[in-house]
C-alpha cells in the first residue's frame, strides 16, 4: 500500500477492486456538471488538472472534453482499467500518499476520494496536494456530511462538517477555504445523503 500499512485503506481498495464494474455503472452517468463548473470556472485556459482518485473516470472525461490537460490516478487497479477504457487516457495506478509532484497542477479534483483516508493520513496527503499545486491553484474535494469516522459498507470513511473541516484545514499551511456548500447525493437512490463540498485555494 505505497508505504502505508493501513488495513482500513487496504480493505477499501479491496472493496473497489471487487465491486469496480458495479461502482462504475452507479456513477459514470451521474450529471455532475454544476460542481464540475464550480471547479473549472476558477481555472485558466488549458489548465493542468489532477483527478485524484478518479473512480469511473467520469470527471476526467468531462475535463478532457473541455480542453484541459488531465492526469488521472486511482488506488484500485480494476477501476484504473475501466477508467482508462472510458476516458481514452492511461489512468495511473497509484495511492494518495505516493503524490510527489511539486507545483505541477492548476487544479486538483478529489471528488469523494480522499474521504477514505483516516485523519492522520488525510493531513499528510492534503499537505502533498498543496505542494503539487501551482501558486494560487485550487482543490475541489468532498466528504460525506457528519462526524463519523470508521468503516461503513466495507469501506473506511472520514466524514466532515463545516466545523470539523475548518479545524482540520487550520493544520495545513498555505491553503484556505474559498467556498463550501452542502449538496444531496447526485445518485437517484441516495437522495437523502448529504455531502460537504469544498473549494480550497493555495495561498
């Protein structure tokens, strides 16, 4: 697990490897343009984007269609295969803690992805994300809304509220919250699930 012996995350990866096709079918056709545009409206033309935990490749495909340069990674080898087929680009198999780029991206898109990290690892990965951004770059990320941390339906989750995320981000240098909003899950059968959406800016 890329230098991380965290069993919680290993179990999460196993879940996605075992359920990759079903996961893709449940997410690939979801209309996410409202949120995608909140992200892309802040980016320069021809921006370099990292889709960090790209899952089905839905958002990578959208960003490519808008003319952006996109690197896509995921920790599930099975999802990487399916997302590569869907997007037409090679999706790299990599874990979050293996991010080593410095000043490379205008934007990092971490949609429903880094929420699978326990809090101590999330801190370390968020620091790496800030380092990987160009000056004034942005991060979009999202968490299930609440204060729960632990295993749910075979995967590990760290949930967040506005208050818990505000406390968390104070521990990360050179980044600030630019916008946050709560949304309902975009998948039809998940209508009552709330999400905390965040746009962060590198200072």
